[in-house]
C-alpha cells in the first residue's frame, strides 16, 4: 500500500525546488492530489502508485547522473499521469498535462518544457548521448526489467491485466515486438549504475519472457 502522505511530501520537495514564481500560484498540494488521483484510476494494474514510487526511488539512486534531478522527479510524476491502455497517445497527453500544470503552478516555461520533453522520451526509452536527465528517467522507468524472478513475474502479469481486452495471440505478438525493440537497443540502461547493476539481469529477463511467449504461441509446444 502506497504511503500517500510520503508521496505528497516527495512531490512538494521536488516541486518547490523547481518553482520559479509563487506569487499567484495555487497550492502545490492541489497538483499532488490531482496526480495521486490519476495514479489510482481503476484501469491501472501496473502503472499504479507502486510504479510511481518505484520510479521515484530509482531516480533517488541515480540522481548524481542527472543535470537537474528535481525536474526528472517531476517528469516521473507526470510520465504516466494520463494512462488508458487502449490509447496510443498517453505519453503525449501526459507531456501536455505537465506543460499546462507546471506553468500554472509557477514553474518556468523552460523547466516545464524540459519535464514534458522527458515524459515524451518514455515512448522509446532511447535518450540521445549526453542527455543526462533523459538517461536517468529512462533508466528509472525501465529498472523493473531487472527485478528478481518473482517481481518480474508480477510485473508481466500486471501488464497483461491492463491489456485484458486484447486477445491472447494479439497480445503475444505485440508484447514480443516490444521486447525485441528493447533488446535491439545498444544498451537498455544508459547511466553507469544502470549498465553495471541492472543491464545483465534485465536482458536475461527479457529474453526469458520472449522465449516463453514464443513457446506459448507454438501449437506444437
């Protein structure tokens, strides 16, 4: 069970360190409560408060690699703020929400744009070389791929639940394509910590899941 008060405190810390003008801005808790409401929507099974908390925890681990870790934390809050499993524009809508909400809350246009840019990066998880903020957010978001067997199994089961409306064959095909796309990346993780601590386990998990999906699709298996 997520600690809502602890999450509000984490939001407030990152937000206040990023805000430029509080002269006319509404209470920062207004935005925390709205984001927490979104992360608790009933259609979510993996993209929940537990995922948000995990991403924030991983940003904390990686913060020394970021140029502005607080903007990365704000991007973590917004990166799945809009999430409907049957829609393909969730990241774009989440990014636009970040741009509007942060500007209204007293964050500069430049910082709000950076948060939105980071949110959009979670479509591909493929930041450009030298994009330190992007590397940290993408690594934090993908860290679940390096979970131990029970955690990885729970993750894949939750993803399947979110896509319960997709027939099995179509889900296996789509999920396999995503796994291959990830495995084709030169590196899943871009920070030194991610490459050392998470990359080997994550690749093993992805290859094992891909093999399992291929076996399930084989009528002779």
